[in-house]
């Protein structure tokens, strides 16, 4: 049976994208294959848990929605085993990933949110990257990454596409995100749906 290097397991509301406000239990993995300077997640391992440990923690928190996030979940061994176990007890399971590597069994997930990182554009190689998701969310590290956003939209098929504000050193850069949103929609004015803004409501509300 696999064991997992985790940062934490906690309950909160989904703060971003189409499912904003949804009560969920978050399984946050430690470690990542990227090193974004602005990342708001400490990737240090805090616990090692078995499938049984994770199922007990999820049951204790009482949410039937589970969001697997990180760090980067797709680099973890035994991810499919964990997802099958969660599905086996009736959980709705979502994945949050940077999309550099597609998960081995994407069909296991009920929902996939991919957040490509413009700082690592060269890492997104078609043979390895995730090409299909439910939503794409790109952080506006600057308002000059509209070409990257267009490139990712051409290569990742999704239902919704979002621009998210960058948080760095305690400041959330909403204006920068809005400026980028305007630019990406001007690049391709006839796209359906257009890009939308994902406000990160958990940060606005001051919850985890």
C-alpha cells in the first residue's frame, strides 16, 4: 500500500474557479516539480500518511468533496490508488495541477483544474503535458503574459478559462490581473467562452 508525503489535510471552501464556495476537504501534497517564487504553499513535508490514514482524515471532516492539491500531486507515486479509494467511499474528487505532466489516469477525477505557470513555459511539452481539463487558471505574474495565455488555451481544451491575481508579500495584485484579462480577450475577441476573472475568494474572506 502506498504512503504519501503530505503538507496538510484540512477543510475549507473552494476559493477559485467554477466551484468557488464549495465546501471541501483539501489534501495538500508536499513537494513540487516547479519553484515559483510567489508560491503561497510551503512544500515541506509535515506528515506521511497511508491510504487508510487519508480516508480516516477525510471521513472525520465530513465533506464528500475532496480537492487534491499541492505542491504538485501528479509527481506523487500511488496517486491513482488514493483516488480510487476516495471514489470507493463515495467522494467527488478534484485535482489541482500545474499541468506539466498529465496524471496517469485523468478519467478517475470528477474535475480537473490546471494552472500553467508562465515562468516555466519551456516545461510544457505536448508529449507530457495535460491537454484536457475542466478549467484553466493562469496567475497574472505580470500583465505581459497574454501570448502565453493564448498558447495554453490553444493547447489545453477546457470548459472555462480564468485569470487569477498574484499574491506576493501579502499584497494581492488585482489590477494587474484585470489588465491581463483585458489583453487576453482583445487578442482573440471571438473566443467562446471569453477569459474570466477568478478572484480567490478564500483570500478575500481571510479563510484558509
